[in-house]
């Protein structure tokens, strides 16, 4: 039993081994995090975001190229222009009542006030926000991995304690066989120990089923083929982790969301600036649309420069900027609330861990007393002073004391690990 105490004292500083075999697979908590993120289907979303944004940027870039369109029009009207001259020998002008023309119209934006670049900036900001949203969702996987990993560790520790209890019973049964042969102890007492050993084996089988279930879940989450025997590497976490500063991916997401909102300011400014474009129209019409006295099918062309500037928008742009500022302030408020709620957990974790550390001292004292009592009971059973039931009852008390001590030790480490996850580390 004293070897069990030494094992309990050093377990969390060493690798927890599920089966003491050579060549076993070593798995750390951090490695499980990495595998789970790589295996999660959402990880593909980033590449899709990049492709989508590049298409949007290409569309915006294509907007600076000249536009060319082919147009055609034909119409008939009830009346047409008719001009008669009051001079002898001078014929009047009468335009036909029907018209037709086809043109090629070209345009080129010479100056857009920076609108195109502003749109690009908005798209890039949107990409950063989308990618960070993926990071936030990927981070949530850590909570699931924590449950699987620490559940496996706890079950293995339980199994180790039960193995030690079995070995103790086996040793006692061997010594008790001699006492039965000499008539000091009744054979029924030996059978009671056999029954207790079977109970311990049943508990181990039940724990093994739960362990296999958790291992299957961990394999599914990480996308790795994890089979026994394996060695779970428990992180060595000191109390200094409770001073870790908050660094969650949600914080960066809030920042990107704010930047995305404020990036629209440049687009609003660009929309207010003047726009200059060149245009050209060339085609064939009947009659000539530029020379109404020419009533035959005629080619024509017209070109020039167009200037537009919305000099008065009745304060709409200013109102839109104010709305953007309010949206940015809302994001800041959400971020502050998020950080406040997580930072508030610091005190809770510190108190919970401190309470468990105090309990550990009592757990160790209780375990030592249970070991001393069991040693006394062992000698008394050999001499027929007590029954096997008394001995197994005390053995179970010792097992419970071991389990409680080990559970509290693991809970401390698990709380520290959970705290680091909450803090984004």
C-alpha cells in the first residue's frame, strides 16, 4: 500500500501510462487539440473564404476597365418634324415618321473618388472577420477534447488503484491459504476474499468499457486511430497558470468586426467625391440623329467627358457615419462584456483550487491511517482474530481513500487546464 502512496504523489508529474508496455503511443493534450482542429470539417472554410474574396476583388478590379455595349432601337411615331420654307423653289423638310439606329457605346471611368479601393478594403476586412470567426468555432473543440482526455486519465487512475487492490487481495489470499491448512482460519474466509476479488475485476471491466467509449470519441474527434496501449501525457501545471491573461480568439473577432464596420467610412467618403468619365458613341441611324436634314442611312459618332458631383446629400452621409460609429461602439461593448465574464472566473477557479488543495492534506492523512489500519487487520486476519469481511471492508475503505485523494489531485490539474482553455491558452 505504501508503494501506492508513492505512485499517487508522483503521478501528475509524470506520464500516465494506460498499459505498461514498450512501444506504446504517447498522446499529449496539446497534440489532441491540434489533431482535432485539423480534423474538423470547418477548417476548409478558410480556403473557401479566400476564394470568395478573391472573386469579389476581381469583380471590383474589372470595374475600372472600359465598358462597351451594343444597342439598337427602332420606333414609329404618329407625327414627325415638317418644315416648309416660304421661298419659291425651296423644298421643305419632312422627316420620316419612323426611326432606326444601332450604336456601340463605350465608357471609361477616369476618376471615381477612391470608391474602388474603398470597396476592396471592405472586402479584405470582411475576409479577416470571416476567417477569425472560423478560428472562434475551432477553439470550441478544446472543451470537448478536455472532457475526453481528462475522463480517460481519471478512469486509468481508478484502474491503477483497483489493480493495486487486487494485488493486495491476491497476496493476502496466498498467506491465508496457509492459515486455512493449519486450521487457524476457516475456508469460508478465503472464499470471501475470492468474492471481493471478483467484485474488483467487475469494477475494472466496467471502467474499461467507459474508457473504450471515451477513446472512441477521442479518436473520432481527432481523426486519429488511437488504440490501446497508449500513454497519456498529463500537462504539468503549476498555480502560476492562474495569473494567465485573457487571450481568446473571440477578442480578435470583435476587433475585426469593428474594423469591418469602420472600413465603410472610406466608402462613404468616396461616394461624396466627384466622378469623371469619358464616353464615346458610334453607330448608324436613319435618319441621321445628329443632322436632322439628312434623311438617309448615315453613320454618326459622338464623344466627350462627363462630370458628376452630388454636392448636397442633406446630411445623409454624416448620419450614415454616425450609424457606423454606433455599431462599432456596440461591438466594443460586447467585447468588454465577454472579457468581464471570463475574467470574473479567475476568482472562482482560485477558490476552487485552494479548497481542493486544503482537502488534499486531509486526504493524505486519511489514506495513511487507512493503510495503517489495513496492515493491522492483515495480521489479525492471519491469526483468525477478525473475519475476511472485516478485512475486505477495511480494504474498500482504503480504496475509497485512494480514489478520493487521486480524484482531488486530478481535479486540481483539470481545473487549471480548463482555466487555461477559458483564458485562450
